[in-house]
């Protein structure tokens, strides 16, 4: 798979909660690649970081129950 634009990565993260485990992991990998690319504008990196944080928070709410701890 080639390098995706920040716009595509941002859009993928928007639907990450509907993705299966493999695609969700790939979307996270794409986001991390964009976040580490200093050629991507700070504005895009901040937007992607915020969306990734939201996705991670939702994932934690879905997968952690009262018996789990960190």
C-alpha cells in the first residue's frame, strides 16, 4: 500500500469504529506514520492526533469492563 494523504488518513479514522480489528490496526498505523512525518502540516497532525485519541478512547470504552484494570 502506498503512502496515504493526511486527508485520507483523517477520513479513515472517522470510520475506525466500524472497521474490523485488522483494518483498525492499519488505520492506526497510518495515523502514526502521518504524525511522525514532519513534512505534514502541524494543523493536519494535530487534527489526526485528536481523532486518533478519540478513537482510542472509544475503543477503551467498548473493550474494558468492570473487571479489567490498567
